[in-house]
């Protein structure tokens, strides 16, 4: 039986939480987790955050090992910014539909067809696409960065057409959009959301800008995961409808036990159905094994890393 699949006999009976704590100390490791990770992983992480905060933590850490509980582009970002650290990702198959939608060769051809445009690119993309980009943005930094780009500068925005469309509507910037989507946020149903709103007429809706415009049209607040979390703390009333990956509600329920958080529904009307299948690949068992074996590791060829670092550095400078 394969111990790496987490079902193997060698892991039976292990206190995974205690073992992860022991290995974290032995390895001088830091565990970074995104808000979309399962609750158990969020609870043991040294830091839980959005894509921008996690990038900054990865850059600043003095740990020898970064165990990244998130998806591959996030762990690669950590390696780009901290090349001397060992970066492990519990499951290397933890990808992202936005990254998949934007192959580097097609993106390069798109850029070549628009030589007067700069490429403002969402962090949810491969290292190769970062290397082809001018400035990386996250959902919490995109507006700030866009405001610093001269109004007459033509822009390509990829790979998320919904985030790009939201930014274009909000700022009035006319950007060329790459046609990628997040399968998780794309799955929310407007009809079901309206039914839910009718059941909770005073509850505001907070939505991630990866949602399609027909969902954002019903939102009282639009922002990144950390933005949504902050909104939950200051919103009017005590019930919130949350249109993003439902694991973020773990942080809300912990911080605000007196409030009610309801996941926006998908087409079948079931709440909390929009679990990211990529984020869900990381488990306690795989995190334990990653710390034990220091594998699977993220490795990036140095020339490629330096090119990708350039666009990430610009994001960090422009949001300092
Ligand atoms: P943020 O945490 O930066 O809002 O990003 C959400 C996301 O889709 C991560 O995959
Ligand atoms: Fe990618 Fe969407 Fe999953 Fe985020 S939630 S990792 S954008 S598929």
C-alpha cells in the first residue's frame, strides 16, 4: 500500500497534528495556507492569508522550508521570491483552472499581436506566463496597481476575464481580456442567489471578483478573500451571503461566532457546493508526508525564475 496516498497502513494511528508540529520544528519550516484550504490545515498554519499576503510572507520568512498549503502557482510564487528556501506543496496536482486556460505559447502569441500593450497579469497563472508579463496583480492589489498605469497605456489583462471585466467596469479602463475563468466562481447561479436573497432580504452579499458580472451585480461588497473577511467584520447586520470558495467561512465563524454566514449556491441550489477541487487535494496526510520527506518540491530553472520575478517585484513595489 502506498503511504503517500494517505490511506496506507504506515499512517494509521499517527497523530498527524502532533507529527506536523514536530516536523515543523525539526525542519525549521513555516506552514503558509490560503483561506480556501480545509479548516484543519488553516488551524495549524503559521499564517493564513490571501494571495498577496502569502507572497509577502514567503518573501520575508527566515524559515528553511516553506510548506505551502495552496495551489501550485502560489507555491511557485513563494519559490520565485525565496529561491534559497525549500518549498514543498503537499500535492503537485493542485493546479488552477485559470492557469490551465492560459498556455504560455498562446499568451506569447497574443502579446506579439499587440506589441503596444503592456501585460497586467493575475497571479493565478504559470511561472512561464509571469515571465511573459510586465506586472502581476492579485485581487487585493489590482485596482491600486491599475491606478498607477498611465491612462493612455493600452493593457492586456489575463487570464481571468471576470476579474478583468470587473476592473474595466469599475475604473473605466478599456483592457483587452484573456478569456479564462475560475471554475469555482463560475459555478454560482444567479437564479439561486436571488432565491437565497429573498429568504434573507436584509443580508448583504460579499463576492470575489472572480465571479461573473451577473453575480457581482447583486453584491454589496466585491473584494479579495481578505477583503471579504474584513467586510464580514464591519458589515451591517449579522448575516452574510458569501460568494466565494466556502472554506473562507471557517475564518469568519471563528472570528465572529455570533454571526451567520451562508454560502452562495450553485445551479442545484445547494449551498457550499463551490469547493475548489484543486485546493482540496491538499490533506493533513499529504502535508505530513511533505514535511517528512521534503517532497514534492517546487523547482524552477534560474533564467525563468528571474524573468518571472521581475513582474512579481513590480507588484510588490507598486503595493509597498
Ligand atoms: P485571493 O485570496 O487573492 O483573493 O485569491 C483568490 C483565489 O482564487 C485564490 O486561488
Ligand atoms: Fe484557481 Fe478558482 Fe481554485 Fe482559486 S478557486 S485556485 S482561481 S480554480
